[in-house]
């Protein structure tokens, strides 16, 4: 298990201003810059990862370091894999210490956009670190609760976090009873080697998502549905022997 907690970053404040639809030279833009400056001074984006090995594969299950995960899409993606990297990446808790008045929703929204950028820094740093250290080559990630709810149910966050032990102590990320993470700008998942161009968004029906990284892929969706249905038929078919 390794913690990456010394991640260098420079916030692209101009890009953040643009994304927040703020015009340079305005009072709001000046306040945003001030907030970004405070955030830059405080922020410590981090990533925690664990090199894990696959113990066994079932029809819809994969046992990783002794923990059973249930997801047909995950099982399918790990067909050729023997080793995976479980990870938690976060913008860090430090930004929650920045004092913003309770009713100032605009500033809270701005801070959230800065936290999102810092989460991106953390994820990119982790990907580059894994590529360099393990010569990972082409890889993809899956996260419980990402994509459509049935793809890899969010409840499996519990199993994923169990691979790490005390995540709050290790990286300052807490899993709530409803399987969400605190800080809110955190991502957990499994990175795996693959020759396919897989993105979780390909299995997500949500329309107009501003964070979509790939279009919905009906061919992939139907292929997974078909595999699940075929197996269900095999299981329920009468024994002809
Ligand atoms: S489309 Fe949006 S909600 Fe769906 S998996 Fe991608 S980022 Fe998540």
C-alpha cells in the first residue's frame, strides 16, 4: 500500500474562471482568485493505492486479495488481468477548513469547482505514478456506483474500502453509511490493464452529464446484457440428461 501525499500542482485559475462563467476584471472574479489563492496555499491532494492480485474469477464475481466483488462488467473487464490496483484519490480534507459563511452558496460552489480540479490533479498524478512504477501501459478504471446503478453497485464501496483498512487514518477519506465519500471530491476504484478503450461512462444512460468522458455505448451494454441473460438461461434450463 502506498500513499502519495506530496503531489505538486498549479491551479489554472483562468480556466476555472471560465468554467465558472466569471469574466476577468469583475469583482466576482477577484473574489474567486482570492479563494483560489487561499485554496492553493492549503490544499494537499492525495492518492492511496494498493497493488492487489486476483485470487479467483466466477461468472459475475472476482476475488481480489481475499475480497469478493460482484459485477459482471468488472468480471468481464478483468478477464485477462491477474493484478489490479485498488485506489482512493481525493482533493484532501484541508479545503474543508476554509471558512465560508453558511449562506454563501456562490463561494461554496466556487470552492467545489476548485476541489474538483484538485481531485483531477490527484487522479492524473496517480495514473502517471502507476504507469511509471509498474510500466502499466494501457489501462482503465472502474468505480462502484459509477455508470448505471446495476453495473457495479455503490454498496460494493464497502468491499473496496476493506482492502485498505482505516482509510480515514491513512488518507483522510471516510465512507458514510450510504457509501458516499467525505470529502465529496474523492474517487475510489480499481485500475486494471486492458487493451480495450473502456470508460465507465459507456455504461451510463444519464443524459446531459457535464462530466461525461465517453458516449454511451449501446453495443457494449447489449453485449453485457446478452451475456447475463444467456448465463441465467443456462442456470435455469432443465437438465436433459
Ligand atoms: S456519464 Fe456522468 S454520471 Fe455517468 S458515469 Fe460518466 S461521469 Fe458518471
